[in-house]
C-alpha cells in the first residue's frame, strides 16, 4: 500500500494515482476517466461493467460488439457480419426459391409462387376447367363405390394436377339421381366421394387439402324424369375451397 505525500497521506493501493477512497477499483490499476478502473479493450467501459472486457463494444450492448448493428451481440449472433432479425438468430431470412417471399413466410420454399398465395403457385383457371372436365368422366360400377377401369387414368391425371398446388384446397362432392331410397342414395354418394378422395390422396394429393361429402339426390343438375337427366345427376364434382 502506498501513501504518497501528494495524496496527503491517503493510500493508493494499486498505485494508479487515484486514492483508494476515490478509486472504484482500489486493488487494480486503472484510468482516472473510469474512476481508477481498468479498460482492457479500450472501449470506454470499465472492465467491471463490461460483459465483453476483451472486445470493444458499446454501452448499449453492455460493452460487447455488434458488428452488423442488428441488435444482437456477436457472441449470440449466428451471422455476426450480416444483419438479421433476432428470431432468426441474427441471420437474414433466406428466399430459397427466389420468389420474393422469405422462407419464414413461404409455405412452398422450393417452388415459386406469389406472396398473395403464401409463396405457393396458384392453380390456373385453365387447370380448374380441366379438373372439372376430368371429373365428368369418373365412372363407378353400378350401385357400388368402386371405379370402372377407365376411371383410373382420369383420377391419375387429376391427382397430378392437384399435387402441383400444395396449399390449394379441394372439395369432392358426390351426387345421385332420385331412383331408389333417398337414404341409400345419400350413403352411396358419400361413399363414392370418399373413394375419390382416398384414391387422390394415394396418388400424392395432400390429405389436409381435400375433403369429401355426399349429397344424395338433393342437388340435381338435370331432370330425374329422363334417363339422360338421371345419368347427369349421378356424378362426382371437384370444387376449389376458398
């Protein structure tokens, strides 16, 4: 312990020229500007108050550096030289498919699509028309929910179109003519709609994007008084769900 005359007999334990009573760090030599405390990295923040005493930083960051100025100190920043949000560990969000929709908001990060459709492609009006046309040639075995052989290629083509649009939702609706028992017609139309749904799912359509329901004879599109009309009423339809 030193008691120099210039200190009027007061001790200066660390010999830094600041008497102990005025020295915030009396046992470690330091700077007068920091009340006798050291500043190893020279950032103007005393080591005792510096969370990063060996790296220059700012007071706002507790003495730690934030090289890219994104508000995350370098030690907690996965991309310390490139600014990015805290919810992505300080890294900028990527846009893998380059469609202008950041991956964090993009439901289809590998396929180009507009922001209005969450970065996913939108089904075109032409393909909607194509799907509806294909569904007009979905045929079932009489009184059953099993397909006639010529229906399989039709459903395969439909599935190929539908699978290209990962978030587009579809509804398969089954309908019947008025011949026979209404309850049985409702049950059969529902079974047929679900048979179509299950087949499409087996061919790659996302299960969460497709629903199915039968309506029996409730929604005819032609007269049930003629053979042709009844044939038109026995149908399955595909609709886009908004």
